[in-house]
C-alpha cells in the first residue's frame, strides 16, 4: 500500500517550475517522476495548472485518497483515485501535471516493490521484443524557437538501424552533420527548446539540409535514414481567414494538403505529424488516403492521447499513427487505453517527450513496455539524452 505521496516544484528544461512526485509504499517501495510541459499544446489536452496550484490541490484532494488506501502496483486503482479526486474529465481541478507525476511515480514504486524494471512491470511477461525507433529532432522552429523555420520540427528517422543503440547514434550524427552543413553555408544557428538547430532559414532550405545530412550519415553508417516533420499546423492555422499562415504566404486547406503531399513525394518523408489543424478530421482523412502506407500521418494535437478523439479518427480514417504523451491525458491508465485502441486499429504508436522536459525517463520504459513503433525524444540535449541512454540500457538488459 502507498504510505506517502510527496510533491515538490522542480525545474524543467525551459527553466519553468514543474511538478515532481515521490511515492513510498509500506513495504519500502519508492518511485519518483516529474511532469513534462508542452509549448505547442493542443486545445483538447488535459489541463496543466501552475505548479504551485497543482501541488496544493493535489495535496488536498488526491493524496488522502491514495495514502493507506491504494496499492502502488494497482495502476488502475491509483489512476481511478486520481480521477475521483479530480472530478472533471480534463484534470482541471488537481492539474494534469500533478496527476501524471503521481501516476508515473506510483508505477515506479509498484515496479520497485516487485524488484522489476519499470518496462517489465508495465509491459508484463508477454511483452514483445521490439524496440522503438527514435525520431530525432534536427532542425526546428515553430513554437520552439523564434525566427527559425515555420515547420516546427525536422526529424531524422533511422528506419534501417539494426539496433536501438545504432539508431540513437545515427540521429546524433545527423544532428552534427546538419550543424556542419549550416557552417559550410555560413549560417549561424542557436538551438530550440528540444536541442534542434534553430537557424534563420526558409523551410525549403531546411529540407535541402535534411536531405544532405541524412544521406551523408546514411552512407557512413550503412543503413537507411529517412526524415520526417512535425508541422504543428494548428499553430499556423488562422480560423478567421481559414488558412495556414507561413512567413511569406498563406495556404488554403486544399493548398496545404497539396503542399504536404508534394513534400512527402519529393523527400520520401517517413513521417508527417499534425500537417493540418486539430479540428479538421476530414482534411486529415484526405491526406492519409493520398500518401499511402509508406508515410506515417500522425495525430498529436489532433488526438491528444485521448480515446474518444482517436475513435473519431478511426471512424473518419484520419491519420495512420498517433503521438502518445501521458501528460496530454493525465494518467498512465488512460495512456495505455489510447495505445491499446491504436494498436487494435493498426495505428502506429509514437511515444513522445514534450518541449519542456526533465531528467525523468518514464517514456523510454513506456515505449518498450507497449512495443511502440517509435519514440520521439530529441537528440542531444541532456533531458533528451536521459531517455535515449535509458533506452540503450533497457535494450542491453532485455536481450
Ligand atoms: P510541445 O511540442 O511539447 O511543445 O507540445 C512537441 C510536439 O508538438 O510534438
Ligand atoms: Zn507535435
């Protein structure tokens, strides 16, 4: 049984306060986890409260329902207690940041009691032995960096990598090679929130650099490296003019679809996340139909890890893959439900970090536990390498 839950404010990678939870059990189990935080958040995400407020409300409402009542290893009971304590359907009372931190910390305490690694506790004995392919953010802008590209993320996708370790290092090499190409072109670049280069260049130039960097590294390492995008198009979409606003032009929905399909064809993109506005299932369905199976059309702001939004996507044929972010929905149980629904309907799953992160490595375990196809967790910043290095350790442990 859970004997205590303590909550504190810690720093995230943007320097903002976020919620960290410690869960202790009577039998001596211990788990610690921290909530991440988004910048290009979806309209339908669970609600992140200011850390102070989330902590105070969770202490008042959630902690008494957990302590001396619920087993840490009984994830459904933990998350049920969090839901009951909150009483809303979007965690706006105790905050999705408190909820997800407690939910993940309880899972770790449950694993600790069993003496099992977290991926084993969450995935069980019948987990498969696949490893997720890491998508690595190489160049970006959008909501993650000012005066950089319009498209938020250009991601390396080392689809041919023979092991998770080689995939992780390939992504780091692509990031390094993109830096070299920027140097060759005399372009200075800082970095965005996730550690991607944030140069003052057009999207067209970013495509050129990605193509060059991935092909150079692919040749060097001897396996296929494709690339993909997170367009985060909800942030570009302007409702009043019903158009997608780029630095130098505006596109109608039809033009946006055509542009995306052209990019997929020209660059053989492996992955396109949120190419359209989060409310436009119909346009998502159209683009999914047009690009075929070789390219993942992924819903992030569209689905927000939410079972009912994914159900609507399945009905309408919107997307063929889903981004999974536990803090978008607020608990691990809800996260698992979304993954299960996706897998049953042949949607690929991509477990993801947020732009504001901590050293917490829960998502690496979640990706392995659920046999996720991909994990999106940056490339070379410390809070990102924490997850990637954990994946390397898990791979070594699990073979
Ligand atoms: P966010 O960005 O964490 O700022 O929402 C990541 C993403 O959009 O995938
Ligand atoms: Zn996204």
